[in-house]
C-alpha cells in the first residue's frame, strides 16, 4: 500500500470510528437522562407517566392552589401594619436604602388604610381585605419573605422557577414531576388566565423536565375569565370511537418505530399528550361548565357582581379542578392597565385590585373548608415582591424584594399566626427570614417531597427547584 493509500485509510478509519463513538456516547447520555427521569427510556411508550407517585414522606397537602397577584401588592398596606411608618410619615427614611433600587425613592409614606384585628388570633388586616379578614384564623401570614430581583421579569421567574437568570422548570412542573396526578383525565398542572408578560410561558413551563410536567394554560390575562376555556376540546367532525381507532393505529406505528430505533423522549411525550387530550374530551367540558353551580355558590364567589365576576370565575373554576384532584392550580390576577404595580395612584390602584379579589378569595376559602378540602389543600397567596415604605412621587411605592408578605392556608400549616417580621418600617426582612428558596422548600415539604432529593439530571449536573439552598420553615408546620 502506497503512503497516499495508507493516509487515506487512516483518515477513513478516523471518520467512521468517530461517528460510531459519537453514536455510543449519545446513546449513553440519553440513557443517563432517562434514569434521572425516574425510569428508563426503553423502546416502549410509557403507559401513564402522570400516574400518582409515592411521596418521600407523609404529605400534609395533596394539592396546591396559588393565588398570584401580579405586580407586587404592598405588604405595609395589606397584612403587615407599621405604626412607626404612620408616626414618621413624610420624614426621610432612618435606614440605608439598598445599593440598587428600581426607581428613585423619597420620604416615608404612611398607609392610607387602617388596620383592624380579627378573629381569636387578633391578627391585623387592612381595610382593603374585609372578607379575607374574616378568615384570619385560617391563615399563616408569612411576613419575612424576600428575594433578590427588583424587576418584575426576574422576580416573577424567581418566584415561579427559583431562578431569575436561566430557564428552569416551574414550581408546578416540579410538583407534577415528583407526585404525578390522581386524575388521569385532566392535566396535573393548570394555570388559569396566566400573564404572558415577564417570563410568560416560562413561569408555568417544564424546561428540561419531561414534557408532561408543563402547565396547561386556560386563557390568559388579556382574556376575560368567561372566555377562558380549553379550545377545540371536542372534534365536531369525528366521533370519539373513530378518534380512538386513529390513536390506537398511531400508537402501534410509533411503538414499532421505537422498537427499531433508540428511545425518543419527545415522541413519547407527544403521544402521551394525544392520549390525555382524548380523555379530556369527556371531562374538561364538565369542569368548565359553571352553570352546574348553585346560585348561592355564585354569590359566594362574587360571579354575580361585575367587580368580582372575573376573578370569582377563576377561583370557582380552580375549586372545580381541585376537587377533581388536579395537583397544582394557579389563578392569576393581572390587570394590564393597573395590576398591583402602583408606582403612583396607590390608593386608587390598590382599592380597585383588592375589591376585585377579596370576596372571591374569601369565597374559595369558605368553599374549600365546607367541602373538607382545605385540610389537604395548600392555599398560597402573594405577588412577586412587595412595595417600599418610602414614597415614589407623592402617592406611589416602588418595588421591594427585600421584605414582603405572602400567606398560606390549609395543607398542614399552622393557623391564626404571623411568621417572621420586617423591620419597624417594613423595608427589610429581619426575623425568621424566608428566602424564595425557603418558601419553595417548605411548599415541597408540605407536599411530601424532600427538596434536596427532588432532582433531575440535565447537562451533566443535578438540578432542583431550590438550587443549592432552601430551608424548610418547620415552625409553621402543624
């Protein structure tokens, strides 16, 4: 063999073996990802990837409803009264401001609303929430939540995914991944009228988790709740018997494809979504039909009042999903014009927003409790951050991620209590501080999941909702 022929042969050997090595390496990586997903990407289509899974330990809650107030409600005007803020109104703040603020801030601004004590616990609640206040003995008010990002986009992503810098799976996706669902005819994770801004689909997405973990949006924030339904839920041209035959044929063809090739997680996920969509045809229309509810129930949620109708419908629909064992339901209040983002017109904006959500939220708590669902349903309320005790302009407040309030109810948390505290003026969390990672760790714990064990291997490392942090707030657990 000539030197030229030898060189050509060596090049040919390197080319062919390189392709072979690459194929072997790719196959090994896919197998590693399959094992990380809790099963194997075998050459068969998973029968039911959403089947209910055994939690790490006894769960206090079986399901979650997250009442998300987009824009950042002011804690010092709702659930965290500050007498010194009233006393020192108009004075320069007697503390250092953060190194980075979202906008220029002025002097201290007192709350335009009075606080009153309610229930046996005597916890104070603002005049903004007279209906919710009647349920204060069912609430666990978290007054020391804090994050790191003062911008809506980053703060929303942090609250929903645990990260404000990268695309990560959402809280609902992690819960679905860890626990599956107890209703095979509905999605495990539903988000009603979600906002399309500030992260959009990433706030309910699955990122690198299996596709079945992603949330199913029903409408969006720009569509009224009355028009927010799952579109094309039924095929008017083909009956279900024929659809079943088509899906069976498609499954058989793709089963053969998987047997002859390497595992294809995307294909499996797509086919399982077809199966779920088929089953939803018989269940989803009934869930969305609010005419089945009594007149008294509609009054309870305020769907008979133009002010509360929209959010009331969302809360009522959420209860209908929860009682059918949908694992994670999110309800979003987001007004494209006002939201809770009062850099100005604080009084008008917060008055409007609170009036829209107060009665529906109280109605949901009443309804869940009367049906015996509150005991094992975790209710979470809050926004992406709070607002400053300092003024922006003359009647507004800036973003404040350094200390704000959220509250929980049901699902194994102590009731009629306030946990943690901000400073005397409400700017910084100072007592029993609860970072967003701690909040997430506590939520997963209530659902029976160890946040340090709820991991997924992707791109060569193990990921989790709480990254490398997170401490469960055991003092709020029953």
